[in-house]
């Protein structure tokens, strides 16, 4: 985090990496995915996602592939995660979240509501391989997992 002085008061602001991690966590929860669930359906490992919060500087070329995998799993446009940290896009990031939430709410129909109920019940199963396999099968049936 960085701090800046405003008069005699210090304001703490997020780094672009901390903001990216927060947005990923928010999106992950909207989609009903665990960190392990992200990996199960083709995204980066839970450890890799957690490490993003403490990163500094610009993303490296080695990060491009896992970031694209994360974009695909989170159903974000390609290179969204890269652009969130490669440039200062704090306003763009917040707009992305608002648009995502709005579009999700607008596209929910009866089948989606049933899927959300099923996903909530699956999340009630203790974390582990059984839960991840059930979630993977559910997402596959819904056409989200390929």
C-alpha cells in the first residue's frame, strides 16, 4: 500500500496489485468459485492468485498466460487482469465491477436462479476434492466449463 499526505492526515491507498486481488475476490464470489475451483476449471493455482496481492511493479511476460487463464475463468475480456496492473486504471476497475454486477443481474433467468441455488448448496459441502468435482460437473453441464 502507498500513503499520501492530505494536510496533516495520511490516506492509505491500494496498489494496483491489491486492487486486482480485491476485484478477483469479488468476481470469484459472484461466480461462486473457490480459489481451488478457479484452478479446477483451468485457471491459475490458489497460491498464484494469493501472491498477486503482494506483487509490486509491472507484470512480467511470464504472467501473461496465467492472467489470460484467469480472465477466461472469471469471464472477463482477454487481458483485463493484465491491463488492471499494467496501467493505473482505478476508475476503470470500479466501472468494470459495476458493469459486471449489472449485467449479471440483467441476465439472470429462471434456469440461472436454479443454478445459483444449486451452487449455494454445493458451497455448503466442506471444501475438498469431492466439492471441487461436483462444482466442475455442474459448471460443465451449465456450459461454463470446457
